[in-house]
C-alpha cells in the first residue's frame, strides 16, 4: 500500500497549493516556483495513479475507499471504479449510499460529489447493487439514475405502472424504468398503453406476438493487439490514451480487422470509402451466414444518416444504393467548410480480436471515461438516445450489429452498424456530441 500512501501525500500537497491559488486569486497569482511546483505535483500524482495504482485492483479499491471516507472532491477519482475488483464493488456502493437519494447539486452541496459520480459508474457496471434501494430511487425519481433500474424485473412494477398511468410529469420517468426492467410483462403493459410495437430504450420489438431484442444478446469487445495499443498510447496525446480496464479484457478471441485500408472512391463525392470492420466468419451467438465487411464514406455519412450499402453473397459492400433522409441526389454535398485536418480516420488498420465481454462491461455509457466502446453485439451505447434503423428495402427493423468509438477518439463520436439479413443491407449511422 506504499503506492496509495505516496499518492495521498502527493494529493495533499497538490490540494494545499491548489487552495492557496484560490485564496490569492487564481493560478496566475502564485509565484512562478509555486506554479511550476503545482504543475509538477499534478503530473507526478497522475503518473503514480496510472502506473502504480490502476494496475493493482486492491490498491485501487483501497485508494477509492479512503477518498470516499475523506469526502474527496476531485471528480476524476470516479475513474478508480473501473480498476476496482468486482468483489470490491459492494463495499464501494455502501460507502456511496449517503449520496443515493441526492441529485447532482445536492450531493455537491453535501460534500458528496465523488460519491454521486461513483454511483453513476456503479449503475452501469453493477445495477443489481441498487435493487435493495428501489423505494428511495422511486421517491427521488432522478433521471440520472435510470440505469439502476436495469434488470429489476417485476419489482415495484405496480408502483411504476401507477406512476405511468397518472397524468404527471413523471410519466416518462416511469416508462424509462419499466423499459429497463427486462420484464416481458412490463413490455406488454407499455406496448398496450402506448399502442406501439417497439420500445426504443429497451431495444425490444413485438413481432408475431413475441418480443425480440433488436441487438444480439452476446457481446464482444473489439480489442486491438497489445503492440498496437502500446504504439497508440506512445504516439497519441494523453487525452486519447486507451488505458482503461475495458481495453484489456483477458482471454483469447476471434480475429477481426478494423479501420485501415481505404476502399474505392465514393460515387457521390469521390472520397475513398473507409473500411470500418470486417467480421471474418460467423461469430458464436451472432446469426450471420457469411463474413461481413462494413465500409462508409467518411464525408457523406455526415449528412447521409444512415448510409446504406447492399452487400454481395460474400458479404462485401456494393455501391451504395439507398440513402437516408439527409441525402439530396441533385444537390450532392458541399464540404468546403469542413476542417479536413481535424476530421480524419486512422488509415492504418488495427488487427484486433473479438473478446467475449465480461458481464461488468455489457452495458457501457461512460462516454467521457475513455472506456473501450468498440463492440460487436450487445446493447448499443447511445450517445444521443436510441436510433434504431429500419431497412429501406423491406421496411423491417434492422439488427444492431456493432459500434465503433469513431476514429479511436480522433473525433468524438460513435458509429453504429445495422444489418438486415434477408436483404443483405447494412446501415451505418454516425453520431457526434
Ligand atoms: Zn462520399
Ligand atoms: Zn430488409
């Protein structure tokens, strides 16, 4: 635990100097030695965290528990949750309970800012921890606690349904909880009440009297090889480092290729089509009868949402044939105001493995925490709410197949890939913050 004590010492020195800068009226009012010292302390502390604590699950747990006890106010410490061993999560949760019924502002006022942010992460990774506290969540009706209701089944469904039926501002909140419950009875209730056949948050569709998921229930993380990951971290600026735990899922996977080689020119704008992902052969749990290669025009996809390709019998994309609402055949696109330097994709391909996703990472919504969001199957991580696609050929719902955190954070967005097996049509949808 030397590393933890060392880190706490650095943190204390950093905090003391940070507080002084507030007292004197800001960083620029510190003496030049103090400014340099503060910068150095920050760097040394970050380095200690990254190289000595995060690689050690027990040290991560010990540090996070200490910081929660001390009511530390540094929000970035929430990221320690990702490195805590699974058996430590209930202890962390217990520590955060005082913030459970507080919204963001109340938590901050009560000195429980870190507790609140830690709960945000725990509801993604271990929603079951919240299920003994549903009455408190129900009273609070906090929209940022939706994911604590995932997999809750029929617990409190009576209360939720009554809330939904009442004409009140909390109707949509109750619907969000019922959709996340993973209970067919709740889906039936909502479908009947709303007169719909698809529940977007649940990603479920009622077809021929049966509910079916619009995404594969198995999930694989797309994990670049260790040398590629290391090379990326050596060359990319710090904020783009891919060093979170979900980037290093243990175990062997199936080979896949992503990013890399450019294809033929886009028929609409002449830019070379960009390779996104090749699934080399049918993957267990995902019903595909051929390998599949997905491409997109990196420029046309900005306005053409989604971009549609028809694939041949080998799974290779043919010329794009259908377009989403954004495309105007007569007008084409004007990209003259696009910053072509900022908007680019890795042309160097990554050899990758499809590694089975551990339960803890099955649901991911941490867009700001540099987690590995490159996934095949599983529920999509919606950046701006659900956008399920409909096949333009047969008008049936398409199956969500994969998502890429586009450009490995070269730009800040997510690309989603959908598939209609009967028409062999793919839809690529891009989303930016
Ligand atoms: Zn194009
Ligand atoms: Zn179709």
